[in-house]
C-alpha cells in the first residue's frame, strides 16, 4: 500500500528543510575567504528552494487531485495549470523564482 499524499508532501518538506540547513551550516563553517562566494551561492540556492516549497506543494496537490479523479486527466489542463502557477511563482518571488 502506497503512502498517502500528505505523507509524501511532509517527506518532501523535511527533505527540503534538511538541504537548506546543510547549506546554511556550510556557509557559517567556511573558514577561508576564498570559500565564502561558493558558500554564499549555496545559501542563495537553498533560499530559492525553500521559498519555492509552497509552489511545489501546489503542484503536488494538483497531481494528487488528478490521480484521485477529482480533476480531469488532461494535458491541456495540466499545461494551463503549470503556466499559471509558474507565472504566480515568478510574480511572487521575482529574482528568486526558479528559471525553466
């Protein structure tokens, strides 16, 4: 028996949080000045992923609704949803939004 959609989302959220914590820890542990730009880039990437979590959860919820039969299994509908959500992500996050 597969995991429930709630458990999958919870697991994804914990994985993202652990990745972000590791990147922040590396930023503070960077001892020599030449390592700071690389650590800062890792922190920036981690922040970008953390801010994108609500949008990933929306995508996951949409997919779960399609699998459950609550939404039509249509490529056109999925494309429209992804386009609208991508636009919303770019408007909300600006430069921190992920690029396709």
